[in-house]
């Protein structure tokens, strides 16, 4: 589940799920343009003895890092965003991003822009009085040096309902995401919005 291909199309990360196991794995492109057999990323899968649940893995701009959300099972804490780095061909023990990114609420669906400068993600926000426990808003953080800055809430009309799964196209202007909105739609659907300026977006368009 949750497949994601690197920008250069040489790596493919995903989650292998069975009845009793859920692990992070990747395939690497062969010289004949076929995919290798899945390789479990044990540095992530075995980094803690406490059971945890991984979601939404994505590569960074040059596939030297994998970002994902992680939630410990049987825990009252929410999911947080982690990342692992590929050093000399080996994935490192994952680290949780700073408290600027990870709040007391759930953070999930991380995505790194094609230029490597922006981290988009979804954060749980209770805007329905507890009626919808799956309601999130989209945020973006800019990279300064080697640290992610305090994230900003994307403005309305992007955040007009319950939003998930942000994906910024390589043009740096087209944001794709899923949304639950107060219109004729009845569940989450895919939308895209065009960026006008740094803090302004055109009204999202449903992908019908």
C-alpha cells in the first residue's frame, strides 16, 4: 500500500502489509528497467521494540531521505512525522522531526517539493466539534539551512474542508490533494489548486 516513486524514477517505496505484519520496503530500478525484488528497510522496521504503525512514505527531492508518519500502537499519542537518511547506500535509524512540525495533534501525509525546499503535510484539527475524527488541514514548512521552519497553514480556499494527502507538482504551482467539502460530494475526492502568489491560491477544482 501507499506506493511512491522517486522523482528520478529509480526507486519505489511502499508498505508491505500482511495479516500480522506491516513493514516499509523499496524496490530499485534494474539496468533492464525492471524493478528489483522488494527490500525491507530494516533500519526503520526494527528501530524500536514497541509496536508502531507506519503510513504515507515519500522520498525527498533526490531520494536520499524517506519521510513518513508513525504512530505507536496502544498509545494515546497521535502520529508524528519521521525521516530516515540514505548514507553510503544504507538507510539510517529514523528520527522524529522537531516540535515545530510535530504538535500534540496528529501529523501525517508528508511530501517534499521537487526543489527540496518545502515540506507539505496534514495536521488534525478539530473543526467539527468531534463529529469527524478524520478532519485534517494542510500545512507547509520551508527549509532554512538544514532545519524546517515553523509551518504555515495553507490559506482558504485550499483549507475549506477536511484535507489530506498534499502533492505539489514539479512546476511548484499545482497542488493536488484529497478533500471532504460542503458541496455535492459525499466523501473524500481529488482536487487541484493553482498557486497565484506565495500566500494565495486559486479555488480548488475537483478532478471529476
